[in-house]
């Protein structure tokens, strides 16, 4: 949520931000809503002042033994009007707040202005995509031929955009998760957290999934609970409504959780394989930072994600998202895109964003400065460290061999019991050799 003072005192800045983000929201709509709210508030406060004066006059008249019937009738009429205006004021305030909750964050001054993906700014590339002397297979074909990925049985259980992982594929997913968490907790200073996978409406609103993106969420029937689309949601909400100490900052948390997304609006895109699933595993990084330090923390988080890709020996590129391609709550976002040979393209595997105080204002997440004084909103940051399914895709496609096997990155082999090459399952899912 944007600071109300900015909306009221610098509407041109907000209008410019909306234009840069290619948003169809109109700043004039908020100004009309806010003007009505303030007008009603002024009127009702004035009437309440008159009511207080009238009540005192009635009391004084009673003490003096005068007839107060007319005064009491006027007071009753005044109270009725105040009740009406109170309801109208609440409605106007709710309308203004609803508008504010649908307003995207203001982009940082360093974010390139652009309409979409084509206007993103590439910063650097790491690693050289491998040349193949045989026809490249995609991860879905590789995984199915090696017996590890089973989309057909998953469809029986849950429908499309799900997968059952067998044997080496299940182990590889677990190996990636353990590797990511070990690096984050042992080397990068993150505290591991095991949060709930179901959260309430308030938690979703604080991180910005609601009210704007409700169609992309899985909601429990007849309950105000939602399956998390990312562990950013529970991790960021850990300190909702709290006042931290400045000495606590920065705080760094990591968690591995399943993520649940309806993928509304993506039908026809990436229908084959693990790229766009309704359920997938991800290791998340979340940081709470001092406003003066949050962009240093963003660079640190980006490097943490890049380092994982480098250890996995995967070519990738780092880009800065433009205003038109950036997420709703982000002030600045780095995307890391890993090279996928079968697509002959780089695809997103991590987004690292600084939300500044956008989420903290929604969640009232503050810290008390050194020496006391008024509590200040913290800055919140989040990043994928990394998306596990897409990492598995990249490992399979980049490590594939002419004979159909897959060479594993050296850093994963200890997590796979020393296995160097995936050559298939020792037994089929039906139990036959």
C-alpha cells in the first residue's frame, strides 16, 4: 500500500507510476473518493461538535428547571443525521481503501520504463550454453523415458498440470531442496522456517495477492483460507502487527514449501512438462531490512540466487524487469533466467524483489529506531532461491547425453548418494524389472 500522504500531496507522481506500469487505474478516481471521504468526515465531526454543545445545553436547561422538549427533539434529529453520516463516511473510507489496495507499488527510479518483456534490461550472462551433437530432448521426454516423471498417472489423480515423480526424480527434487537450504542456512545466514501451507485472507492481503489476484489462488470451500502461492506469504506475515528493534535488522528467513497456483489466464502456455504447474516446490528467501539498507539487501539476495545456479553449472542471465513487466508489489525486481536447451531460450527460475514499505504498510510491520522515537515501517524483500521444478528441468536438459542418460552436476552428487549419471529406474512403477 502506498503512503496516503503521497497519494494526497503528490498525485502526479502516482499518475506517472501508473502510466509507466501500463495500469488502467485512474488517479482522478481516488481523488474523488478521498474528497468525498474527507468532506463527509468534516461534516460529521462538525455535527458531533454541535451535538456535544446541544447535550450540554439540555443538561443546563434541566438543572434550571426549563422545558427541554424542543431541545431534546432537535438533539434526536441531530443524532439521527450523525448516524447516517457515520455510515456514509465508513462506506466512503472503505471505497478509498479498496482503491488503494488495488494500486501497484511505485517503481524505483532505477527501473527501466517499458511496456513488457521486450523492454527488460539484461545485465549480464554467466556460462556458455552447451552445443549438442545429437537431437536435444526436452525434460518431459527425458523424464518419461528415464521413468522418473509421470504425467499420465498424475492426471488420473488431479488432472493436468500435475506430475508424479518416481525414484530418481523424487530423490533429485529432494536433493535440490536440501542443497538450496544448506547453502542458505549454513553460508548465507538465513534462518530456516517451516510455515503453514494454508493462510487466511489477511495474510494474502498483506503480501498483495488479494484483492487483485484472487482468480489465481486456490481457496478452501466455505472457509476464508487459501493455499499459499509461495512461502513469501507466510514468511512476510511472520512479523505482521509487530514492532521490531532496529538492531534486529536485517532479518533473513528461508523455507521450502509447495506452491499452489491456478495459473488463470495461462491456458495454452507451457502445457507440457514442469514449467507451469498447479503445484510445485520452491525454496524462498525473505528479508526484512532498514529502508536505508534495503537495496544493498536486494543485491545480496540476487547474488545468493545466482550462486546456486553457478554451483549447478547452469548457464543463466540476470535481467532487471521494466515497469510494465514488474510484479504488483515490487519496487524493483531482478529476474534470473536459466538456459533451457530444448526451448533454445532462457526461462525464469528466480525473481528477487524489493517491495520497500509496500507490504509493511499493509501488515503494520515496523521497527523502533536506535535511541527510541516513532516506529518506522520496515522494507520487505523476497526471492526464489530457487524454484525446484524449474531447476530440475534445467539439470535434465543441460545434462542430457546422447545415450539418453543425464549427467548430474558435481554439487548434487553427494545429495544423490554419489550418483553421477541418471540412466533410468532400476524397476518400473509397476514393479516389473
